[in-house]
DNA sequence: ATTGGAATGTCAACAAAGCTGACATATTAT
DNA sequence: ATAATATGTCAGCTTTGTTGACATTCCAAT
């Protein structure tokens, strides 16, 4: 509403421009996951393990249910991943203090080590892209990504790193 | 090199900011695929079919080999998808004129109809996000995504829509 | 105190979509 | 002629998602 309707300003909403954005998203996501993927394929782990490790690292002592909400998969699917991570000694599952039905998850020392390895690789690529693009571009990048999220995921996205998730 | 090193400018490259970008990418990608996914799950198709349909629509008469390069999967994997799309009359495969080993792919009328349906849904979300973020943010978004791509994919990304791919 | 619901775990079966390896068939290039 | 290329296909395996069913444990409310 109320945008100036010059050719130049409306152009960025044209089908062609939006299609190019879609393709950019597709190709960029491949770069985004490639480095961690390469590390993981040398082990018996995949992208699902990476995601679990990432969000456990970011929200230590998170519950299984909270993790389910963030990852958007079924408990059976997550459970299969967690089972191997726990069996391999990368993740620790503790019964909740107040609610003993809950399991609180945290990385072990070995888990934290792998997390650092994966995160370092992914952040290095991301940081290189950020540096190449510059701060204003990064701000725009973040703005558009946020606008693309579903509302409930946007809330979860903002809640990460806060005190009580 | 040579960036001014004030707190404000270096902050966007901090681990915390980069991590947030990684998470934004993860959550946004879910929104990015969600609308087409919902349409596809009512049929016997998945995301792999969508990708094939998308790039055939964008580069009509593309060859199997070219598509393989863009999608980054094995020929067996792509062939499984193409086989069903051809059998269902959504994609047409023609023997090449100059090189008869090649198969040139294009959408049939039915294929183009599904492509429009999927593309409309995905572009609508993307356009809403673009509009909410504004043209400068979109420019930054595109810049960062390009910087995240692998070099060979960046070339392919730019080659799409050109005369001779 | 019992009952109902929530959180979790587990089993089984299945599907989508990736992979490797092997092999066949045209066709083109050397 | 021979080698390389483009494609298709078969078989089998992996990861990661899905449903459905069922058990356990615990909290909370009647």
C-alpha cells in the first residue's frame, strides 16, 4: 500500500525477479549445507543429526518436545536420531527435575567437539558470504528471510537463546 | 580487507550474528518449500518432481545432462523422477536433432499447468516477503545468497534463462 | 484415590529420494 | 574400428521422513 509505482520500484516484485530469488535460494541452500554434509558423511551421521546437535547446543537443557517444535519432524524421526547420538555418547538425556516426564538434552564433551567442528565449517562459509556482501546486504538478507518464515517459526526463531524456551 | 573496525561494523560478522543467520536460513527454507509441498502431497509427487518441473519450465528443451548439472543428483535419481513425469504426460522427451543421443525435455500443456500452480504459490509467498522487506533488503538478500553459492552453481545460476545453456 | 491427559519411548511398516555399481544401447568423435 | 558420450535401467542400500499402535510414567483435576 502506498509504494511509489515507478518502473524501477515495482520491478523487484516482477515474476522474473521473484523467480530468480527462488533459484538463488535453491542454489544457496546447497552451499549452506555442503561443508557440514561433507564432514558428516565420513561418520554415520546425516543432516538430521547436525540439526539436532545444533539446536541442543544453542538451547542447552532443551526438552525433546521443544526440539520437536523447532525441527518440525515427528517424535519417531527425532527419536531415531537422538537414540544414536545418545548411544554414541554425544548427547546426554536427563530426566526433568520439576516434570519427570520430560527429558532434558545437552551435549557431552564429545558432542560439543563435533558441534564446534560442524559449526566452524558452516560459519566460515557464512561469514565469508557476509564479508563479501557487506553489512547493509546482510541486514537485508536477514529481513527477507524473516519475512519468508511461517509465523510460528518466526516466534521460535526469536525465542532461541532466550532464558526460558 | 580495509573495513573500518568500529564495533558496529564488525558486529555483523560475530559468531552470534552469523549463527542467527544460519538459523534464519534454516527456518526460512521451510517457509520457502511449504506451499508447493502442500500442493504436491495431494498428488503422488514430491519436492524432487517440483525441482525438475521448475527447471524444465525455465529452460525449455534442456537436456537430461544439463538438468543433472543444475540439480546435482545422480542420473538414476533424476531418471526415476523424469520417468513418472513422462509416463503421466507432464513432460515430453524428444531426441536431439543435431546430437541424437541427447534427450530434450519440455513441459506438456498439463505439465505447464502444474508448474503454474506450484510457481504461483511459491512466488506469492516470496513476493509477500519481498514487499514486506522492501527493495533494498531484497537486493541485499540476493547479494548474500549469491555469495553463499559454490562457484560452479553460481555460473549455472546466471546461465539460466540465457540462450544457450 | 482414581482417572484422564501429556510427555516420552519403542516397534513395525512404509515411502521419498538420495546413493553406488553394473550393464545395455545409441550415437558421435577420434 | 575403437573410444567416449548421453541416456536408460536394474538391483540394492541409506537416510530421513511418515503412520499407527501400544506401554510407561507422571501430573493434575475431579
